[in-house]
C-alpha cells in the first residue's frame, strides 16, 4: 500500500505508529446524534428563511399592485354627466367587454405559463437556466396575481388553477441554485401533482402565446 | 450497495441513507482526524463537521475520487483549520503566561523516543505533518494523499521526504545518545 523509496528507520516507524493513536472505537452514535440534530436545525432555519422570503415577495407584489390601482384610478376619466345612466352596469359586476378581455388575457397567460413550465421542467439542471427561470417566473407571478385580483375573475376553477400556479411560480422565483436538488424536487412534485396537466387542459388548442400589453 | 445509488438517496432526503453513508466512512474519518488532533473531543468535532459539510455539498461530488477520499479531504481541511485556530489561541496564552511569569513546562525526565518523535511531529509545518501522518502513520498512498490534500502525488512525496529529513535532524541527538 505504501509506495516508498526512502523509508523511515524501523524504530522511528514503530514510534510513529503510536502518534495520536485513537483509544478504541469512535463514538459513532453520539456523533451521529449531533450530526442529525445539526442537519435538522439547518433544514428548519432554511424553511423559515424561505417562508420569510415568500412573505416579503407577497408584500412587494401587493405594494406594486396598490400603486398600479392608484395610478389607474387617477388616470381613468369619469363618465360625462350627459351620458345616459340607464344602461350602466350593476356596481361591482364586470362588463361583458371586460370579461372578454379577461378571458383573452387569462388564456394567453396560461399559455405562457404552460410553455415556461414545460421548458423549465426539461432544463432545470443548469444554473444559468435557473437564474433565467427565476426572472421569468417573477414576471409570470406578477401577471398571475393581477388575474387573481381582477374583479372579472369569477370562474372558481380558473381561480383554483391560478392559485396552484402561483405556488409553483413562487417556488421557481425564489429558487436558490446553492440549495441543490431539494427545491427542484419540491417544484417537480408540484408540477407532477397536476398543475401542468390542468394548464394544458385549460389552454385552448391553437392559442398563440405572444407578449401582452395592458390587457388587464 | 452502489455508492451512486446511496448518494442519490441522500440527495432525495432519505435519512436512513445518510446514516448508511455515515456508517460506511465514519471510522476512517474519525481515525484520521484523531491522528491529526490527538484529542477525542476535537476529533469528534472535526468528524461531525466534516460529515455535515459532506451532506450539504454532496451535489458537488463529481465522482473523480472515491467518496471516502472526498469526505476525508473535507475532514482534513476542517481539522487543519481548527488546529490552526487552536495553535494561534495557545500562542496568545503562552505569551500572556510568559508575561506574568507562569508556564514553567520544562520536562524533568528525559523523554523516550515516542514522546520526542511526537513533539517533533507537532513541530512540523501543517502540510508536512498531514502528509507524514497520512503516509507513515495511517498508510495512505501518495495518490490518495494527493486527492485528499488537493496536490500532485509528486508534491506529496517531496513533502514527505522533507518531513522525514526534518524529523531525523530533530531526533539526531537522541539517536546518538
């Protein structure tokens, strides 16, 4: 085992073997308990950290939405007093044109999300791809939140799908390549649990996925 | 069991696989860090830290060396860093003791060869000492030492040769006596 052309003298070699000789068996179980304890504590700390991150994200998105709604209210002109008031819609109920615009916007968003998640699922093993994915997921997350908050979002099935999609997108948005496969496994499970299948079912065949501007 | 399968199970969060991996390598890791530290508590700390880091970084393991060698590399790095800190701390303590007139540690009796050799090994630079301990005490090959310490086998050989020469010089008067 030892490859040597200048060996130690026998008496030195003998003395060297006694150098810091371990006394008996290593304390395997005691060390394992300490290792398992530390690992569990680290996992808990990471989970708490990611939850805090998610809350911060949600707060950020809420702030952006609030500013957007404020700007919208300031810039939309009120109807002229001379216009007939008989045909005015019931307060709070979306108009037919709004519903149509909402459906178009939702279909396009779901189409984009489907393409993104399909590509993401196939290419998660590269760090650069993950960084790109995180940035795209953040954009989709913002649109997803707008769709969920829209007064036209009356369809309970669509709302449920958007809520599940939000969870997956939030996980991708906060994906940390340093954490290895743990996060990716959770996301894959989320996708495999049916989000992708439901997305495909919800996106009408032939939907053209294009960048969208101000549909909401 | 195939090492790759075990690694995949650990990465998937299988706690029993972590324990299997630990059981497979703990004796070698503990033995090595004990040889470097010479203290049971420190050896435990270094071995534990090495396994925690190994589990955290298992995704970085590329299989270029054996898994055991990779874990030993982490363990040696942890141990040498820990020992350097302790050495710095002790040096400060000795300075303070010297300043206030304490610390008379001169041996009364002439030490035997084992004690003299142990003192001489302690006096080696960290790199030489690690190579000497791994090769002449624990029986690692230069290829294994190279993988553990991140150096070429030739560098390991050269360091071992210098370590032995230094030890022989330090123990020369003992050999004459």
